[in-house]
């Protein structure tokens, strides 16, 4: 067990760990996660994270207090805070829920209904003073656009002197360059349109794909990793089912009808769904390309990133879904 981790958890949270097993969850390179056990037999998810914002902890604590099922409440520190900070990263502790991720293929109709109900409850949460401080969706996607353009310039300049993996990712990028440029242009246009017609902002998870959904033995659905919580139109979350659902359902059969039954009446805006799908597609394209081209990464990490990039560019991947959504709106060719 990591003695430094155990000492920090004991000092900050008053918990005496006897085990702490690293868990490979998620794609955040700034995060580490452990399944930890205490002397009294309880288990916790202990996480060090440098990504997202601390606002997600405020959201989960608030939703848990309201009795929203499927939201794990963070354990408070000994002095009442929701996290401790070490070396620029947040140390958090929540009860361990389950090791079964929905992304591994276990979603059934009842799970989809519970998943819909969970998101609906989050979206219905009143905007209290503590939630008013969440980041707000502004439909500018400035950081993503800048990263895409920087990655484009870097990968177009790759030559035969680069290593194998960098050459391979550069070939993928160049093959998709025309679609990527058009997608960025169309997303820019949609962003300008949506900035001119604001929508109701609700509490959104921001990244509720099935990799962040856990299934407990009692049939409950739990939504974890609220680091990207944001005040945004509800389409920011709904896109993961209604817009890009097939790409994030993995081996689970997407059951949109069951999800809608759990969520309740809705009339999502197809323009907003297409916008958020496009932004997420661009974000995934540049970030996974950058990881695959990073010589500082391990070979296993680079191979994994290349595999994910190939999936994004496949006929059923996010690029095709985003292009299709824009085509359905009449916004792809015009």
C-alpha cells in the first residue's frame, strides 16, 4: 500500500486505510484512483485529480443531500471540507460503489430507465447559491478550437524522422483533415447561433458516458466523476444518449426508449445536440491524437490512443455521427 496516500487520508479524513489498490478507470492523465479499505471493513474510492474543477464535489454533495439516487456523496475532511489539496491535486474520498462499469456491457432496460431518471433529477436541481458558482456553458469552445488548430499544424509537419507512432497518428489526422476542418467551421457557426438564443441552464454532469456509470449489485445505477460539472442546457448531457449514444454505448445495446421513460417528457433541441456532439468529437480527436504522438508516453498508452482514434474515425465513430447530425440539420454541405 502507498504509505504516503494512507498518511494523507488519515490526516485529512480521519480514515485508517489497510489496503489501497490502484484502479485503472478513465482517461484523465492527471488522475489516480484507488479502491481502499479501512480497519472497520468499509471500502472507499480514493482519488487524486488535477482535472476539472472542485465544483463537481459541491454538486454531488448537494444532490446527495436532496436524496437523488445514484449520486455518491463525498466524505468530508476532518475540518468539514469536501477535498484536500496536495501538490496541486485534489484528494477526495467517496464510498466504493462497484467495480462493474456500464461500459463493459451490463446495461439493461431497467438500468437505462434509472440512468434517465438520475440525469433528470440532476437537471431539476434548484440553482442554489452554492451551485451558482459552477462553470457556465458559453458556446465558445475556445480551448477546444485552439487545441485542434495547434494539433493540425503540428501533425501536418510530421516527417519521416518522427517515430513510428507519431507517423501513424499523423497519417490518420491528414486523412481526416478535410472533415475535421469542416466540422470545426460548422461548430463555430452553431456556437455563434446558440450564443444569440440562450437556453435555460441546468446542473449538468458534463461527461456522463457509460465509462462514468457504475452498476451496483442491487440494480442501482451510479454516476461518478463529476469533475466537469457545469451549468448548461440539458442537451450537454442528453447528447451522450440522443446524439452520440451509439458511440458511447460500447457493448451495451442503447435503449433510448427506456432512457426517455426514466427521464420523462423532453423536447431536446437538435441544434444544441449537434453542437455539443461536434465539440466533443473535436475534443476527442485532438486529445487522443496528441497522446498517440507524445514520445513521453508509454508504448501501451500510445497504442491505446491510436486504437481509440481509429474508432473515432470509423464509419460508426463520433466523426461520422457528428457529420450525420449536421447533415440532418442541413448544416454540413452548406
